């Protein structure tokens, strides 16, 4: 089911920015609504244009869409099981009304507004409203604990925070006690549990929206002022680095950075006009901001927002987007779902899946090597399409996905080939937050397993004498927020030092090896990049995280965190009992399973860099324990310090080691756990 908010007649209460038909009827303001609709459209006609007549800001892009695509659905959001549709006039009306309300609440140009929560239309609108005021949103991952929020609250001097629910309000109220009463104003979206709260400065997002709508009614000229204020030079968003080596740095991206990056990607066909996009990734991640708000507004996507994180997979099938972005681990989980589903199906269905999939993967592997399928292979492919591949794509919600992307880290070869064999046009893209995430990507018909593709149009990439990848483009940021030392280290005459090492193939495709800072040497002088080897290990569905060690030592070893879901299913199929993650990880059968992964990885490594010993840890690396970042990047120094006893045991002669580790629960409580860990030698 769906309900629609349109821009026609009384269905839009333009005096209040946007609203439902019954509200307009109750107000009796249909005539005023029509008058203010005219003002809104007239203001759109005066949108801030760029040097070539294109929108210079995301606010201007919305105004352009109001004029160019008045009848198109801009956003669908699932609410209580119903997909509610909103057109561009409704979205723009809400944004301008929220801007008017936020201005009264004290949002000032050049200041940050903290945004914390899962994907919600109102939060996206609040971010855009902040930009309309020449301030900038600073989205933060919703699972950041109160102890880490203080650092974020010092970047951009936010006096106003916009959050999703009571959980985030409680964090900010705790933050106030340790940061001189900031943020002064806390705006919340979900009122559950907060209606009786009397804390000063606490206001609902809906109340703020109503205030803004009332203000627009009193000051109609304010519409023009708020729509025309943002320029290409203004900061569009303040994102944050992953913080693998220290506290996260603030990364401001301008309107020009975002729009330039989107235009570059669109010029190469990575984005198309009017995509059906699925907005489910963390709002604090550059990928979501660029794909959802950047490309979504510049190219007039229809943006689909799931009801909540728990319904993401269910809602995905109903949306069936034309373009889909997921991190490598999400693709791995999706493949595990398929494999588990097939394992639990009938024998005949398993036979069909294994027979057709095996042949399709082999054909895809050869095709990527430049060998076109023959007539017989094309016939088998078509038969498999009817019987296996199309039904699986439909179940996954990817039946209409013409472009599917992965980025952030390397995706396992088996996973990559499997999805392409299913008929999903999966491709790798490469970029950093500092480049608006858009530097290079694999093109149609030009995919290689070990590359990230060619640089996008208007993006210059070169390799310096150290092997570091340098980037120059309109999408490259101007420097870290209030951090001149870090800026001077990263930017040189317009070139961004990415911190990644890599090289170009003879055909111009870029290969990324890992972080320059992580290039290490064994005691024998052999050069290696731990992250490259870790990614090869994580290509296995049975390994969720890994830390390769061996700098300054005679041989390499690794700490392994098993994938509890995949290994648990593997154990259940073999009737292997276990009681917990720690128990499962130390079962001899599981240790042998992981040893097989190491043996396969060793075949592609130089003999001098073969992994000789490993240990399965009794818990996964956890962001709350400081072992990985919120974007799941390894904090190597922390891991090596915390597991120093285990690491030393790997280089000894013992076959086991007793290890005590602290566990932090969601409630914030901690406890100690002692386990005897198996140290496994790899043949």
C-alpha cells in the first residue's frame, strides 16, 4: 500500500510548506495555499545557478526538480507498513519550513548541527534545511557511545542537535553535563518516551516544523531568502575520518565537492537520471550522503527509505531499486542468506542451484578474462535465468538493479563472481571521504577481479615515487576542519595524498594494495601490506575480521574472528554442538575449517609471506571495545596491545594460550572472560 502527498491544489498546504489534504481542509486556507504555491514555484525559478546554468547547491537542485519534474515521486518512506510518497514540492516545502524553524532555534551560518539517527526522511530534510542556512550538518553514527560524543561536539561548535529518538536524547543530555551545557537545543523526531521530559531546550522536530510553517505564513519573502542563500562554496556536510590511528578528523565537503563528484560519476554512466535508490546505509557515511542527497537531488532520484534497520532486507524486496550500493560485508551476508536458503530447500532445488551456478560462475570468470561465451553456454545461461537466477534476484530485491556497487574495502572474489553470475551488474568503486567517495570505478564490460577500474571523468590520479595514490578533482575537499597540520600533510598544490598505495595496469586500470602507513617488513626484509592479506582472508564467508601480524618477525601470523552466523550454520549442518561464540571458535573442527582458508590464501602469497600460525579469538572485534572503527576498519595498534599475550604465544612453541579479555555489553557494563585458545600451525 502507499499514500501520496502531491503538489496539486489543496493537497499541499503551501502556507505551512507542505502537509496533508485534511489539514488544508480544516484550516480553510486553500486560497492562501494556492497563492503560496505560486510563491514557492516562483522562488524555484530564481534558483541559484552555476557557471553553466546548473544548480550550484543541493537546495538549488531541489528547486530545479520542482520545475523540471513536478509530478515525479521524490521520496518514498515506509511508515507502519505503508509506503508514503512525497513529491519534490512537498520535500522542498518541508526543508524551507524547517530552515525557518531552525533559524529561530539559533542555527547560525558557519556552525555545525549534529545529526544522530537511522535513515528517516525528517532527518534528511533537517540536514538540507541546515544547508539552506549556510550552516552544515555533522552526522554521527547512532551507535557512538556517550564517551565518544564529546570529541564530535567540539568540531563545528554545534549548539543544536537533531536526533531520532529517546536513546540519542539521553546521550546528549549526558553530554551536556561535560560540555558546558552544549548542545543548547536538542530536536528529536520520535516522541516516544519524551513527552513528559522537561529538560530545557528539548523540542520535537514536528513542533519546530510547525513553527517554521507559521513563520513562512507571516514572512512570505523568507522563502526566497532561504532558497537563494546557499552557494557552491558553502560547506554541505561535516563528515569524520575513521580514526584508525587517533581521534577522528573533521572532513568538510562543500556543495561544489558533492555536485562535482556526482557530475563526474554521471558523465561515465555510474549514475543515471531518475534512479530508484534505496537509502539504508548509515547517514554518517560518505557513501550514503553522496548517493542519497548528492546524486539523489542532482539527478532527481526516487529515494526509498526503509521503516527501520530491522526491516531493511524485507523493504528492499518491495523497493527493487535500479541502483544499489552495499559494503563488502553486506554482500557477503546476502550470499550467506542465499546459501543457507538453498541448503534448507529441497534436494531438487539444491541440484538446480549448484548445477547452474557452477557453470555460470565459470563462464563469468572466463568472460572477465576476455573469453566470450559460446552458443551452448548462452543457452544454458538463459535456461538458468528462467529457473534459478531471476527468482533469486527477485527474492533479494535486486530484480531491477542495473547498477550495483561495492566499496570501502575489497570484496571477496567468490562473492563478486557469484553475484555477477546471478546477473547482477556488480562493480567496484574507489574513493575516500576526502574525495566525496568518487575517484574511480569499474565500467560496464571492463571489469577485472583485482582492480577498482579507471579514474572517473575530470578526476586526475597519479602514483608518486613512494607508490602512493594522489588525486586531484573538483570533488577533493579543501582541508580538514580546523586542523592545518593535517591539511598540510594531505594536500599539496591541489593534489590529495590518499594514504593508499597502488599502481596502474598497462590498460589504465587502478590497483589498490592498501595503506601506505601499513606497508611493513619482516625480519628478513620482505615487504608486505597487512590489509591486503587480511582482505584475502575475509574473502572467506567464515572469517569476519582478521589482524595479520609479523612486522619485524621471521614469519607472519594472524588473529582471526570467525563469522558467527556462517560458521554457526556450518556447525549445525554437521551436528556440532556449541554454546557461545567463544565455544564455537575453539572447536577443533572449526579451527580446521579456518586452517583450510589459510592454506588457500597461502597459495596466492609469496612463500616468504605465507601465514604460518593463527588463533581464533573468543570474540569479534568490537567498535565499543576500540578494536575497530564505526566503519569496521581495524585499529591495529589497539589490537596488538590488547592481544599482546596471544601474539607472543603465536611465536612460541606452545599449542594453547590462556587469555583474559574484557567484554563491554550494550548496557555499558563490562566483565572479564578467560579462555584457553588453540594456536594452529598452517601447513
